[in-house]
C-alpha cells in the first residue's frame, strides 16, 4: 500500500476488537508485517479471537504463532458466515485486514449478524495484462481469489464452456 496510516492507527487499537478475521494468506502476511513495523508482536492479539477463511490461511497464521479459533469446512466467505451465525455476534467488533479490492459479502454478512466491522487494506491487488491466451490448449483454469476472477472476466469475458474452472 502507498499509505498505511489508517492501518497503523487501527493496529494500535487491536485490544478493542473481539475478532480478527483473515480472508487470505496474503492478508495474514501483510498484517503481521505491519504489526512488527509498529513494534508489536502476537502478544498484542491476546484478547482477540482469530478466524481464517480456510486451511491455507490458518496454516499461514501458524507461521506467526497463531492458531485460528475458527476455520470453516467450506473455505469461503459463506463458510465463515455460517460458522459465525452459530455464535453471538451482536455488538462484537470485527477487524478484517484484506486487499484494497475485496468482496463485501463477508463484511455485510457479519453486519447482518449484528457485528461492528472495520475493514483495513493491508495489501494491494494489481492487475497485470497476461497478453493473448490460446484457449484451444487449456483444459482448466484455477482462480486463486475473487479478484483473479474479476480480472479474467474484464480481460476475456466468459470462460469457454469446455474449460473447467
């Protein structure tokens, strides 16, 4: 990010949050980098519960000494929301470190459950031009995030029907 001032301001108030929710391994990586730059470590998370969108993100958190309190079986925003719907979320403060371009599905869903959500951008997604692609020689495409789907559709439109996503 070009400017981390809002992120750094919120990191200084981590103890005010009930939940810290990571929606990607990159969000975890860049969040903890900012935490360290602000002369903090994982001890500053002691009163906060941590959620990860899936196994890969939960695994990344272990690199920082964090074992996620909540990891859904279905690795998606919908999976996280289903897990959170089983908890009392009224007036719970939730921090969502994420990319500068992120889906609003999770934050809006948490608000519907009664949570107070604060989103902070901790990294940027950057579109690159992949050039021309010959789809005749491709059997499947792996999308690693919602932003990769958006960039694909923007560049190519629909995926040819015979190709699996």
